[in-house]
C-alpha cells in the first residue's frame, strides 16, 4: 500500500489560487474508468469558469488505511491528552480532514461496486467523519461543521440504476456529506452502462452541461 501523504505541503496541487477543488478518485481502474473520465470533464468545466482554480488530487487507489482499534481509542481521547502514538494513529485522518476543510468544491468519483461505494471510498469517509472535528452532537441532534462547500458526485455503474431501490451508493454519499455539513450536492451519473453505454454517456453529458454550463 502506498503511504498516505500527511504533510499538506507535499500534496499534488495544480493551478493557481482560490477557489480550491478537492478531487477524490475511488475507482480501482487507472485507465478506462468512467468516473475518472467524468471527473476530468467536471474539472475542465470548473476551470473554464474559474481560470485560477486550484485542484488537490486524492486518489484512493493509492491506498488508504481502515479505522483500527487504536484509531478509535485515539479519537475518543481528548486532543490535549493524546500520546504521541495516538497522534500518529490519527495523522492520516488529520491530513484528509485538512484537505476537506481547505476545499471550496469537492469532486468525488463514485464507481458503484455491487450496489454500493468502493471499500476505499468508505474507508475515506470513516477517516474524515469525526465527532468534534467535522460534525458535533447537540441536544437537537448532529450538526455538520464543513458548511459552505459545493460537491459534485460523479457516479458510474454497470447495471445499477442510480436513484433506484437497489442504489445504496448515491443516497449514502449524499447523506454522509450532508451529515458533515456539505448539503449542496449535484449528481452527474453514467449509470446502466452495460445495458446501453451510449445512453449512459448521453445522460452524463446532459447532467454535466446542466450542472456546469459554459458561456456562449
């Protein structure tokens, strides 16, 4: 597994200054990935609207650790009381959360595997959904702390019809993003590609143009 970069100065950054985009790729495929191709197009259109766009890339195919017993214990310990070992347990989580906090826009590539999100994307969610950091509990229920951000959910499936009864990927991502405060989520999807790839591509292009129109 490739080590996760924990020094934010070492992140791969392309472009100029603000606004800042955090791009999350979750497909195991490096080439021939529909979600990666669609994410490229979203970035192109965002850059056409904002020439000074900065893009931070987080490719989960590089590897991401799962939450462990030590991680849970460290997270449950007050920050000022954590040992050096506990701080090390949370170092990856801290870096991933810092990327989220710095971003104005999220572009999340979501290939649908067996009706749900890839394990790597679920692992990323488990690393960034942290009580008292990205959400907090109140007497009125949980409150997300990452407000004021826009997310584009770029999804692709072979046979699963998205927004159907068997789609456990896009509703989950929408919910968890809202849980941490990111409620402005736009879905751009190429679903049911195995049934009709041309129709799937056309649906994605229509959604892309509607979400990010270019000036005439």
